[in-house]
C-alpha cells in the first residue's frame, strides 16, 4: 500500500505539488491520513515529461525515503513539467526495497504506478510471466506485483508506439484488472486484491480505484479538475481560471483541506483524463465469483 | 530526537533485542510510543564488541531506515555480542542524512549515542571546535551536535587508552553536559537542550536523561537490570537467574509491556553500569541560569 | 566478469584475506590483473559462516564499490570466520546494479558466486524458470544469469537440508553447467559461455573454471592449499604448518607474487574441497556441439 | 584527484557531453587517460542552470560511480541546459565517500568543483574555518579541502547576490589560491598543492590549472572554444558555426581525439569565459617560497 499523485495541466514546478500543499505527497511519505499505517518510507519515484526534450518521460527513483532525499528536493525546485507522476512506497511484506521495485515504472512513453496489492501474487506470477512476449518478459527487472501488472497492461495495449486515446488506455486498464482477476480466481483465492493503478503516455491519464471484494473499501483515491493549481503565499489551491488553463490532479489523498476542491473516485470506478483535460468517470463491472470473473465493457452500458 | 538501546550481559544475538521484543528498536524506527512524532527513519547504526576479535567495537551504519535494511536483518541474525549499542535516527532540521551523521559514533574503544538536540548548536559550534586538540578536531566527519558533543567528552576524558572506571566515565559525561551548557548559556539562549547521551568503552556504560530547562520533560529513558534477557516462544522477558547471568538493558522506550521489568530514569539523572553489571543512579545538578551554569560533582553531595 | 575468493581453514579475520594481501580482492575491485578490463566496481558481497551462531551464513552486500565501503572495512576488521566467500562485481551489460544482483547469493546453508556470463541468457531464461519448482521460482529476486544458475543448482541438488558430500556438490555443479549448456545449445547460440562458479554449504566447497568453447580461455582461477595463511609484518603468505592447521584459498587471481603458493585450475576442471580440507581436481567433460551437449560423469572415467 | 567538465553555449542535452564523446566524462570515471590512476569512481555530481526556472542551479549528486548510475543516465537523456558542470570523484585518502563530499558544491547561484588536493589541509583547516563568517562557517557540510576552498572563495567574493563580471570572478579565484597558499606556507609544508578549480555563477566561468611547486606538472586541463558542439551519427565534434552559436567546453581531458578542437591550459594559468562566451587566459603569478607567498594581480602585467 502506497500513496501516489498524477498531474496534468499548465507547466509547474514539481515542488509546488510535491512539497507545498498542506497534505503534500512528501508529508504522506510519513504521515498519510487515509491509510491505517501512515508510513510510506520504502523509497519513492517521480516521472515527468518535458515535451521539448523527448516524448519519453524522465524518471528519478531512490530507495531512501522521500522526506529526507536532497536530490528529490533540489530536482523538485528546478524541474517544471505539464505532466508528471509521483509515488511514495510502502513495500508489501516480502518485497525488497531496491530501485528496480520503485514506482513509477517506465516503458517507452508510458508510466505506471500502483497503490495496492495483488493477493496471492506468487501463485499467479508464473502464468502471468508465461503470457508475456519476450519483448516484455525480459524488461521486468524487479519482483513487484505492480511491475508485472504493467507488463500485462503493455501486452494488452499492443504496439506502444501507436497513439492511443484516453478511452482506449482506460479500456486496456480495465482489461488488465480483468485478466489479473481471472488468474487469481483460478487459484481459488478469496482474499481481496487492491488495484489502484495509474497510467499515462504523457498525453492521457487513466486511473482506477478498485478492490476485488465489493464488501471491502478500496484504497482511497481523489481527483481535482476545477481550475488552475496555484500556490500563493503558502496557500495552495485550485483557482478559477480561463479555459485552457485548467489542470487535473489525481491523488491518493486530498492535498489540502478545501474539500470542495476534491472529488472522491467511487469504488471500482475508472477515471480518464484526455489530452484536452476532459475527465470522465465510469463504473468497472468486474466481479470475482469463486473461480469465475464477470466483466462488462467500459462502454457497454449505454 | 531519536531512539536508542544499550545492552551488556551474557552474549546474545543482536536480533533478540533489536527485532524480537514487542516494542523493539526496529519497531520504534517507525512507531515509537514515547515521542510525539513516532518516526525515526533517517538512518541507523549499531556498534558491538566481540572481545575475542578486538578491544574496539565494530560499527555498521546506513542512511536507509532500519525497518527495511536487509544487511541489518542478516547481521542481527548472526552476530552475537555481550555489549552493544543501537540507534535509530530522526534527523534534526537542517541536519543531513548521511553516514557520517549516523550514531553510534566510534573513537578507539568508545561508542557514543545521543537522543536529543543541543539548542542553538550553530551558535556554539565554533567555540566548541576551537576547544578541541587537533587529534579530535580532525576526526569530526559529520555536522551533528551529537558527534561534536562526543569530541568534547573525549577531550575531557583524556587518554582514551587508559582504563577508566564507570564512575569516571559517568563523571566525564556530566562534565560534558556542563561544558555544553556553559557555552550555550554564553549565547543567552533560553531554549531547552535535550541531552540523552549514552557512552561505553565496552566494559562500562554511562547514560543520562537530561533537559536543561527543569520545567520541561526530558526525552524518555528506561533501564532494566532484573535478570537474564530471554526470548522463549515469541515472549521476550527478563528471567530470574543465577548470579553472574544478569544483563542490563538501557533503552529510550520499554521493550515490552511487562512494566515491572523497567525502571524509568528520573529527569536529570545519570545511570552507570560497571563491569560487574552493578548499576547506580545519581542526580546531576546542573542548572542554566541566564548566562551562568551551576553544577555539583557527582559524588560531592554526601 | 567479476573476481571472487573462497576461504576455508582456521578462523581468521576477513581483512587478512580481503585487504592485506598484495593483490587483495579489494585491490582487484579496481585493479585486477587477469581481466582485460581491470574494474570490478559494480557492488560487492561477502558471506561467512560462524558455526557457533548458525548453520546458515551471514551475508553483507552493497551496490557501492568495495574499495571505499566503510562498513565492509569495519566488518572485515572485526569478523572472524573459518569459511567465507567474497565477490567484487563487474556487471554484465544490461544487468542492473542493485542489491538483489549482488553475489554471493544465499539460500539456506548455501552460498553461490559466479565470475562469467551465460551468453544469450535472455533466450534461455524462460525455460530455465519454467523448470523450477515454486519454492525456487519465487526466491529469485534479481535478474542475473548467476542467481538463476544457482536456482538450477539447488533444484538439481534436491533437499538442501540433507547433508551432501563435497563429491556430490561437485557432481551437481557439473550437472548444472550441463543443463545450462543444453538449454543454450537449443538456442543455436555459438557464442561461448563462461561459468566460473563457486558453491559451499559451509563445510565443503566446489568451484569450476569453465568455458563452453574449448578454443577460448576461461576466466582465471587459482587455489592454494599449502599451509596456514598468515600475515606477518605486512607479508601475507601460506606458511608450513602442522596437520590440521591447513587452509584452502580459491581465488580468481593469485593474492601475492609468491607463485609457488598458487596452482592454476586447468580449463574446464572442477575443484572440490571437503570438510577435512582435502582438495581434488577433476576434468569436466562437457562439450557443446551445435544443439547437442556431451558430458561424462565426474567419476565415470575410471 | 578527479575529472571534471564545464559547458556554456547553446542549450543541449547533458548526455551529448557526458556520455556520447569518445572520451566522455562517464568513460573517464573508470578509464581516464591523463591521470596515473585511471579511476574516478568515488561518486559524482552534476549541476545545471535552466534560466527559465531559477537563477540557482539544480544539482544531482550520488556516492555511487557515474558509470552505472541509472538516475544520471536518465536525467542526462532528458535535461537540457546552456550552462552546466559535471564532476567524477577520486576521493583523496582519508576523505569519506558521502553526498556531502560530492562536487559540484553549490551556494546560491554559484557552483564550484575541484580536481586536486591541498597538501596538509588538516593543518590549515582550523585557521581557514576561523577566517569565515558564520553565514559560511555553518554551510560547510562535508570534510573536503574542496568545499572549504569554496567557502574561502565566497568570503573573498563578498555579496553573492551582486552581479560579478568574469574578470572579477577570475580575480577572486586567484586570491583564493593565494590565501590558501599563504596558510599552507605558514605550516612550512613543502609538498605541492594541486588547485584545478572551476567556478560559475551561471553566466561566467573561471577555471585554473595550478600547482604550487613550479617544478611539478599540474593536473591536466583543456578547453575548446571553436564552434558549436554537435553529435552527428556517433561523431561528436565542434562544428564551424555562425556567430552566436559558439560554445565553450572546459574539461580535465580532451573529449575526442580531434586535437585541433582542444587547447591545453598552460600551467598556473587562469581561464575565464564571460557571458558573451569570450575566453581569456592569464598567467597566475603566485609562488610559495618557504613561508612567504608572492603574487601579482591578474591585470598587473599589461
């Protein structure tokens, strides 16, 4: 269980979102409010796009905690981006703290983060890996369920160099969960899996808040899409603004106490953000019943 | 503000004290009970003596948190010692997290740890350093008040190769605080300094629980001297035992909930443990009054 | 390509072998003599047995170079052992420098090191992993060919808790190479693989010097079994000694210039050391011919 | 003794200079050509200016070697700058490898690097520190002669927020060496000190190639100011170009074998680069004679 944050909007300093909010992600690295255990100190990572340099994102990861990392502090005070991901990790039991297990994971233009746990992952790891083509099988460097889930996503996505719409990325994200749930169901596991995933190609973002057992509460997830994010005299908030200056923040926790800024993503829902910063929320209908998994397509309801 | 632990007694595995108690030091690295802020994740260190190898202790330090360090886990499961120190750090504001700032600090046969903060340290740092002979001036590698205090202690101690009794080491520890308080008083600072120090030569241990403002509560400190420390079937406690099998544990927090095992060190008191594992507690009479510091010798009262 | 060292004999300080010899392993971490590229600075590891504490070895690994690691320096000056492994790594291209890729690898009572490279490893990785039972499949934490080869060894060995003789361990080591060669042959690869492996259970050691293409020179490997290893006044050598005080050192390079101390392991030979410190060298007859691999058992020649 | 590189010119990707040249700085981290010992693997650092974000530079430092650091690799592939410094370190004996000892050192708008050693530094450290005002005394975090020399420079420079010309910065750099030499002369030391320093405020650069004993060869230093630096199809060179597209590279070693690209800085000379990329070289007349140091001002000759 971890905490993460996604940003898309006008270019801003990473520190404006990572350090300056009252309940910043850096604060959440040791004092998160909506996890039972407040600590997320098992390393961290950031990934950001600078369109003028490269279509692929730059990532910086470390096994030390986010709150005391000087390189992170300095990078955040100097790097500007109009699209970035950040993640503070709480390693699941048995998972090593090493750079290869740090989120966000990167492959080509894509970034991927996970807040959650795939129950019984060791029991599905083998068939998951076997399902992968060599080009993905051999890129896996760590041992996390999260990185393996990313490989499943990339496999379902097809050619990563083709452009994909926000809807397509969201649909593939749902299929990824569906696939993971099918494998898990085959193991007869009844323990709930938590899949708060976020993925981006630098243009579109898709994120889900999902738990496989509908009687459980998934990990927390919020978003804000009200206006331009601004920090003025120590107060960070979303200001009303002209069209074209809007920003979207997706975060495990609300970054400030201004509740009107934040919308809670409903359980088992998908949130997508397209290039024009339009957001859309859709119900994910996937349910594990014993060894059977039922699903419905994202757009099959209307 | 940090947490620490000292052990002297029959040889035991480090993990028996570092990992197995209910409120172990490793647990205190993220969930300490008697600090307002429970986190002590800014690196750690251990130092242990193995008489058969060397009179000097071996130290292992790291800037990563204690709770996820695999080297610490493995060393603790394999290293036995009859005298060791361990420390989990919460870096004071402005103090870097680097190995040179990790406790315990080592010099020759001595180990030194600190849980606290010297208020206004940057204002006394210069005169403190000037008071040191070259042999100590040039051994300082980090920037902490703690390491500098150790240099003051060593300077007051004199020849580190001569044997010193527990009483002498305790007396020098009090003089160290006295000296630090005098320098602080010269700066007209009125903020309280917290000096929970522990020091050992591998044979004797001295530790103090001290705050310069008597209206404040010093950082917590306990000791246990009741018997042999044992872990049996998951339960770790101090067992009644034959003479010669006793052990002493000094710790920032009680390691278990068996309160009868633990004695709270009274505020502004010194605790000393000699080679025969006899313990003695004495009042430290040092008081800062404006720019004046009053003291009384350890044994001067009666 | 890396450098390594194995020791078995009377208990000694690790630093006597790691730091004090003229061509010590620490020196080899940046100035090795018998590799074209002298640098082995991509992390390191040590593993040692202390029979009185545990039948399993303690390991200490780090991603920083051996030559400047202060924890290694201090541990080596304080830890004594009668059986230990040490390794300085030169990461193969594409292999990450992280703790999970550091040698020696440990599993139960066993330690494993590799100096070399399995050519085309990414092409055999999948079938190698599929051959493993879950208990081994899920213990793999890194991405090296070396750690995967260890899993193959452990699988061929069977129950790791049963005692195995030096001969048996040597035989399983040969079968491991044989199995790796068969998989490689199936890929039609003609590039040579280098397999200098060393393995121990704390009692017996087996090591091989092997290259799959007999026209190539395998990585260097030596051993010394002449007497007790001693460092006197800066001179480290193997002294004549009474029976029962002998020691065996196996090393990628001769540790001193006293050539009479060292025997070169012949190409494609196995060296075994049993509990009584008796050494035996045997030819490994494994040859890759296109997609066919021929072998002969260690003792099958009469 | 280390290796470093300075760049000023049209904005380019850091990797174009750090990784792509035949004798790149990353290659020099393990295979430098103009040092007796080719290894510079004791950590590294980069500092770069992005005028649109901040007048202060961003720095990224690490204690791991430059050649295998993935964060450096990724940052270099994504960060563009028109002025940056980079340094690969070979720690002097007794100097710890920790982030606080990594170059470049940063203070406000300034970056500072050193390739060399101040002989007998421990003997002048105390008086050097005493000469510093509190604002500089308390910013020193490490133990290197290099960082201390930077503090001397900043003290001589005066208000760091005032603009200073390249000439002024160069003059202060010479005065810094002069001051260090005077202190060293007082210790009666006769061993040579090596002072290849580089300093920048993001607009101007000053660098010196200096050894205190004129019979010795100072550490190597080159610069190139012939045109725009370009990498085309694997060939990196300085191309003829229009005015206003010129670039200047200052480097411990020539980055390619095209000798006409490079000018060797003469021993005990200062090189300055101003905002218009004009370069100027001047003789530094400082000589240590016993306990006396003679100097002449930068512009006193003409």
